[in-house]
């Protein structure tokens, strides 16, 4: 599969129960109760403006919303976008907060307790297994009818790409969670390698095209003092935080490396990459780099902040030759820093068997970013809340980033965006942390390529998004595998729970094994059979079987 890409029902139920409870009463009392119920329902309905219209309600109403923004986002009650959104919708938000860094544990506790539930959960992602389990138990409300009646913007999001609705529809036919759409072009090919072009020039070296040439370049970085300080302090290769697995980029010169559970798709068959001879050969290459001191000995502990220290702010301070990372957040972006100009992306390398792939991710969407719980007394209000978030994106309301004139401004005539088309907005504050003018994502967003590519590019000014766009366009696009593994699967509850448990165990073991084979604490010759046996023991074959069943059921022949 190649990537190209109900409030009325609730009120009626309440009224029905009320009438049933009064069936033994005198007719006058029953009629009086029915009249009161109908009046209350009519009053609540009268408070809403038409679907797709803002504000949502005429007289302010309140929703309790559980959210998990990054810790660098300040008090949500005082947040600029909270106040803006409340004004736009006339919905007052009663926040319950859990930071992104530990949201999974707190979310699991909240759902398991089944008490003090909010009306809405805005999250970085409630898993498919959780959606199916808690949806079938009635803890999460099915959204289908709510979307049909009140989801004006949500239906436009679904129309954008058929895969969106099909991906989030559970096997029982219900939709329990709304997704986040982030059609990030450079993220689609995020297994990148960045190399110090200034060092290549200094040593008279060409951009490496093969794994052998890359090895030779790293050796030159280690041995020939490219930073010119007279010290053997160069680190030929290290890694950043995001998509910086030491095997992510390099293994694609040997075999399709999907990361995570490392299952790949070949002719509609789910195949285990980590048991293939090509995977073993790739690990051997990585171990060779490590054994010869070409990989940072601290690579397992490195993150963006540590790499920033290693790269420094001037060429004389810089110790880093190459960085495995999906982005550029490992280098200081300040105007005075000249090092940030020195790095360019390495095109996919060709391995000894002629393999040369760029890891390609399927359509960019997260699942379970918005759910309505059974505690919601007014499901229509909750649905209109989530729909309003999509509506702001569809209207091109860049106040989602913060206040116009402070964080962003409208593009001027003649200004161009990342892809060369007319720009829509100019970023005035980029990646500022901490801040309290945005919710920090973690919501049901709808960022299309058109949205993202509308950012102004100023000629001659360093722009990380422009660099990422251009390097991806020129060096990675179109070089992915013939088929791309889908990013999400819906399964029956029992299979979904089993799949999630197996998947977590497999990912943990594979990540640990890669690190051990690279560093030599596991020997590729002596420990390979034991490694294969352990994969079977923890259920890799069963995970593969479940993934194949899910793929056949949900995607095969449909994309």
C-alpha cells in the first residue's frame, strides 16, 4: 500500500426513562413530568447555534476536559488560546491536567478507576485497544450519530482522505475517538542522517553514496582533525532525540527498516525484518562502526540537549561529524551560531547488495486524540467542542499557534511558503519554550500539507522547516519501499489487547538487542540463534499473525 496519499438521543432516552418511571402515576402527574422534560430538552436545544456555526452556544456552557499538554505549557486556565477558544465557542473549559511526559500512566489510572470522569479527554493518543475496550464497556461514547448530526467540520476532515474514517472505525462499526492529522512532509521520511558538509569540504571528501564510503568518511572525521583544534576530540557519528535510532537510517541500506516492531510489508505479506540475513549484515556493519570508535560511545544516552553541547556554537567548538535524527533540534538555532549552517542531509546510502531505501511512513495521523466519556451530560456540546477545533484548522485560523501579531502574522503579498506556493502566515516566535499561548498540540488537529507549507520563507534567513522540506524533497521523496506498513490497525477487542501487549514486548526486546549487538555485549555469531529463539518466545510470530489478519481485513486491496 503506497502512501500518496447524541444529544438528541440522550435527551430522548432520558425522557423515555422519566415516562417509564412515572407509568404508575396519575395521568396529570405523568403529563406534567413529560411537559417539564420536553421543556428542558427544548431549552437546551434552543441554546445551540446551527452546526458549523461559531459560537457553539448562545449562553455560555461548561465542559470538563482532561488534557495532557507538554510540561512547558503554562496554566491552561490562563492560557492565551484557552481564552481565545472560549470566546470563539462560548464554551467554558474546566481543565483537568496531566502533563504529556507521564500522561499514559495517569490516563490508565483515570480509565481504570471509572470515577470522576471528565466530559472529554484530549490526549496525545488513546490506543486502539483502549478505544475498543472502553467503548464496548460504554465508558467512551460512540461518536457516529453525533458526527452525523453535529460534526460539520469533522465530516470535512473525513472527506479529505478516505483512509481517515476507515482507520478510526472499530470492528463493531463505531467511532470512539477523533484523530489528529499532521500531514508533515518531512516527517514522512524522518529516518535521516545529517553530515557536516564543512568537514567534508575541509578534508576534500565527497558526499558518501554507499555504506563503504560512509565508513571511510567517518574514519577521516575521526583521524584527520577536521575541526582543526589539534585534538583528537571529534565524534564521527552520534544521534539526536527524535527518530535518532542508530539503526534507523543506516539499516535501510540493507533491508526495509520500519522501526518499532520492525515488521515490513512485501507483496501484501507482513514480514519480520529482524530475522533476515540482511538484518544481521546491517547489525554487523553498525558493530564495525562502533568497535572502531566511529559511533559515539555515549550514543545510548545522547539527546538533543547533549548534542547541542557537542556541536557548540562555532566551528572550532564543534566535535560532531554526523547525526542520526529526523530533525534539526539537536543544534543551536540562535542567530549567532554558525554551526547550524554546516549540516546537510545524507541521501539514502546503497548497501553491499544494492539496497537503498528511505524509510517512508504512512499517512500522518494519530488516533484517539479526542473522546467523549459516559460522564458527559451534554454529548452534543462535547461533540461541538471537538468539531470546533477542526473548524479553526479548516478556516485557516493560525491563532491555534498563538496570538496574531505576537506569535504569527498574515503573509504579505509576494511572500512564498515552504513549497514555493503563496505563503499564508509568517512565524514570529518559533518553538519558544516555555510558553502559554498554545495548547502544545495533543488535540484533534488537522494540519494538511497546505497548512504546513503555508509558512513564510524569507530568503537568506536560516529556517529549519525550509531545510527539512527541501532536503526531504530533493533526497528522500520517492525512495521508500514498494509498500508502506500502515500506521494503525483496528482489531476485535481480544486481538487488540493481545496485539498491544505483544507489540510493546517486541519493541522493547528489539531496541535492546540492536543496542547490544552494536556495542558487542551480544555477539552476532554466538548469540544470533539465541536472539531468534527469544523473539519466538516473546511472541513475535503471533504478533506477525495478528498484524497480517488486521492488514488483510482493513487495508488489503483498498489502497
